[in-house]
């Protein structure tokens, strides 16, 4: 596939430039890109409306439409993300350690770019700018393969980013978009080991599974989010209701939204009517077990498939438990390794939850919606890694670097 080969060749050429690019040159280009995004607001919204119109005609779910949509605030948010990345410390070249061996060799490690990063993602236009910013600041070239639903939006954003690079005297091909929607092109992209150093999928469970199973390029797995909130027996119920409302309804189409509520049976009768009343403001459907339905008659029966489901919709599963042991066991069985929260006044239970829950981010008395690169102080993020190798949780600049050993000698030879 000559089309992909040319993209790969251009990426490798750009990589040679980015590998040694200084921080100020990177920051200048990022600031320019942020400026151009804001200036292009009208054109970006026009391009996005083409995608939105087609998505509505296809009957796309509300949560997915929310992910796809661009408006002035979101475009300014993308620009602000680039400015935050520009203001962040450049990880490239950081010396992590240096030790002197008995033979006089000085052996250390320093951070270096990964090289060429491929991002395969669904209908999230903001990912286009975020991925560019983080990859570029960490010295990496990025090849983007967005979903067909966001093609016009992605093309418009990449055009703006490439113009900023050119105006700064840098290779436009530091960011490239695979515009072809041919599935064979995507399949070949996942096997471009000669050009691509790592692939990062962002999207639903089906997309992530496909990339993990079919790629021969190393993959950093970003996960879907079946996130839980456990309301313990000692919880401040007013606080719990507000945290739940935020975690579930602030944005329903995101991976850190709460999809499952776990409630200690001792507070079920008091809390579930409160929670149902609060969530009814957004018309959230509650699906629960028998004990939950006894506590509030608006709750409908849940099936086994509800406990492990990422709804991305105004639906919430409700599970009641007898103690924290059952809560931890239930969450660890059905979670996706993303973000989990406990609402409690019990210090010992909070510590047990932190220690025993197997997830990338574990909260005490706070919303799961904070699992985000911006909220964690990274600026933009490349994704939330739910795997356990190399990186876990929100992936910022440092997670987009590798290390190499650097060795200083003065004539040593091995005996």
C-alpha cells in the first residue's frame, strides 16, 4: 500500500528532526498551533457540523454525539491544552540516574522519545489536538487514524496544526492523518513495524480489543471505563449523592464516568431514594438487584450483563452489598481497571479500598471524573492506560518517552 508507505517514510524523516529539537522550538510551535486553532474556530465548527449531521442521520447515540461535537468552548479547550503542554517541563533528555561502577564507568539513564507513535481512535476530534501536542512535546512524530464519523473535523484540525508547524520552519509531517476509511488500510497500519514504534488505541472495547489482537506493532492499551462508586455504611450521604451525580451525569460519553453504583445495605434505604431523586433530574435509569429495588421503587431489575457494562448513556447499575469485602470483590470482578471510588468516613475502610482495588486510579470521597491528564496537571493526555506495563493511568509527557543507557568511560576495556 503505497499510500501508507509514503506516510511512514515521511514520519521517519520528521522523526530525525524531532528527536533533537530543542524545548523552545517545540514550545513556539505549540503556542502557534493553539493560536491558529482559536482563529480557525468558525472553519472547525463548519467541518464538525458535516460530521454531526451525518452522525444524526445514522442515529448515533447521544453519548457518542457528545464525544463528536465541537463548539467554541471545546476548541478553546484544545488550544488551552496545547498551551499547558508548552508550559510543561520537557521530559526529553532528563537524566534519571547516574552511578559510578568500581571500574570507573559512569552508567546512567536518560529519557528519549519513543519515535513514531500511531493513534487509532474513534469519534473524538479533541484527541487529534491532544495527541499532537503530547507527542510533539515529547519529541515523537504522530500518525493519526481517526474514525470515519469525525473525518471532516480531524482533517480540519490537522490542517491547522500542520500550518503552525510550517510557519515555525518545522516538518508538517510531524503530524499526519490517515484519511482513507478502507479497512485494509487500517489493518496494514497495525503491522507497520518498520515505521511505527508503538500504537495507542482510544475508543470503545471493540476497537481496543481489535488493535490489541491484530497489531504486530507494540500496543499501549487504553481501557474502557466501567467505573464504580461504593457508598460505605459510614458515608456522608449528601456528599455521596453529589459525587454520584457529578460522576454519572457531568459527561456521560467519557470513560471516567460512573457506570455502576455499589451501596452498603445499611444505608440503602436512606441513600437510594436520595440518589434516585437527584439522578432523576437527568432522567437516569437505575437498574438494580432485589435489595436496591426494595429501597426505591423507581429502580428496575438488573441483569448479569449490567454489572460489567460501560453504558455511555443515562443508565446506572445498582448493587447492594453486606460489607466492604463484598464491595471490593464485586468491583474487582467487574471493573475495567480504570477508576473506582469509595465514599466513607471510615479511615480503615478507605485504606483497604485504596490497597485492594485493582485499578489505575482509586479515589476516596471524590468523583471518578478527575481521572484526566488536565485534572492531574499534565495538560492534555494521550489516553488512560489500564494495562500494567510501561504506563498506567492518565498518560502525559513522561509516559511517551523511553529511556536509554548512557555510559561515560576513560578507556575501560572488559577483561
